[in-house]
C-alpha cells in the first residue's frame, strides 16, 4: 500500500513540477531545466524497477518547491516519517524551510512537521524548542497543534508536572474543541504523580494494598484533589481516593467510595481487590457486594475471586461445588464445569486449579483504539498510548 502511495506522490510531484514549469512566467536557464528533466527520468527508471523510495529520492535531490508542488512535499515528508525514514523526512522539511516561496503560515506548518520529525526520532529537546515557539503562534491552528504535541512530548518523557502545565496552557487557548478529553488526560497525569508518592501500587495484584506504601501523611492528596478538580467523575481518581481511605484505615469511607464507582467497562475488575481489602471489617457485606457485582456485570472474571471467598470460609469441596454451579450457568463455560465434575476433586487442590481457571478467563484489557489485548489492566494502552 505504501508503495502505491509513493508512486502516487511521485507522479503528483512530477506533474506539479512540470505544471509549475509551464505556468511560471519566469523560465529557468536551460541547463537547470535539463538537469531537472534528467532527475525525473532517473526517478522514472527507479519506479519501473519497483524502487519507489529511490524514485522519490531522485526527484527531490534538489527540491523544486513552488505553490504547485508544496502540498505534495508536505505529504511526502509525513509519509516518510510514518515509515520511520526520519532522515528523509527531516531533509524534506529542512528544504521546505529554506525555500523563499513559503508564506508565514506555510513556514510554521513546515516547522511543526520538523518538530514531529525530531520527536519521532527521539531528539526530544529540539522538538520541544520548536513546539514551544509554535505554541505562541498567532495562528490558532498552529498554536493548538503545537500545544497538543507539546503535551504528548512531556507524556512520552513521563514529565508529568510539565505535562500538567502544558495542558493548562493548551486549555487556555480559545476554541479548544476537545477540552474535556485533555482534562481527562490531565487527571491521569495527576494520578501518575499521586501513585508515585504512594509507592506505585500494582492494580493487577489481588492484594493491591501490599504493593503501595499507604502512609496517611503522604503528599499524594494534593495531586488527587487536583485530578478531581479537573475531572470529577474520573474512575482512576475514585480508585485513588479509595486507596487513601484504606491507608487511613477508614474502611467505611473506602467502602462508601467503592459504592459510588460505576460498574462499567474495563475499570470494573479493579474494584475486586479493593472490595476484598475491606473484607476484614465487612466479610458478609463484601460477599454480597461481590456477588451482586458478578450478577450485574456478568463478568465471568469475577468468579475466581468469589470462589476464593468460598474456599477461605468453607474449604475445597464447597469451592469446587460453587465453581461448577456458576460455570454451568454460562454457556461458554459449561464444558469446563463438566470437566470439573469428571475430575476426582479430592486429588486436586484448589490452589492448583485457580491459575488454570484464570487462564480460561477472557482478556481483561482490550484497547478500543488499536485492538491491543492483555490479561493485565493498563490505564494507558502500552501499544497506542490511549488513556482509559
Ligand atoms: Zn491501544
């Protein structure tokens, strides 16, 4: 597909080039014209030899930039960046910036493209300098694009405090169409800082409390308050508030917050370890909460946690019976129930069975943007970096 796009661009650039030659009142010296014509012929030869990259290289070895060919050069630079050909992308955008034919806006567009080349190449400091300059542009489109890219650059560097400031600056700009999105992302940045203070709790651990340092005198509270201010119903903020309440040994408060969290989407499974954390004080209530959560959400992945509770309270035989009963209710898992019934459960320990059961459960993370799936939960998709 890329090859076809390159062929299209080659033909477009060549067409624009010749059109420019025909329509320009100023005619270049004949020797230059011959040289350009030779480069075109050379590019055509590469194209016929199915080497579209070399064909484009030949054509743009001495860029002939005019208003007719400009858009094609922008497209070509962006395509090369997408392909990871950063050196070529930077060369095109540098050449565009050196051209005297560009308007002020076109020059800023070329600078923005060059900044993206740098950030995608890992030359983040150069990209940052350019983006900061463009974020102050008088042109709203350039200003907003640079502001967004600056936020993403700080996110990539995990410079959360700088990213929070950059979002504030972006949101101060007029007519930001996706303001709620950026406030949602900003709340995540605040939560990243809060989690860092708390000792980076592992949300995928059943005993999430054991993974974080829940010191009630910690400095996480201001970050959580800021996150709540930016995005009041943010699921991660509510989870963080639950953790803080548990750190203060305020189990009633933690349980109250848990009940305000909507049981929806992929966040819902994160409730389970927190529900279990309050079970010391409210064992009966936790069973009721977990069971009603399981019934309401129809989330089969909750089942092993329920069978854990049965196992702890009533032992192996009752845990097996409970699993068989519940698995039979789900047509996708009836065969597993039959398998359990056929097994000599007296010879199988529940602790050995549980990991196998977890493997049979559906993926707990599925990115709606890029389709990435995983058994662990992520607040930020590891593949496309979209936030939950
Ligand atoms: Zn993704």
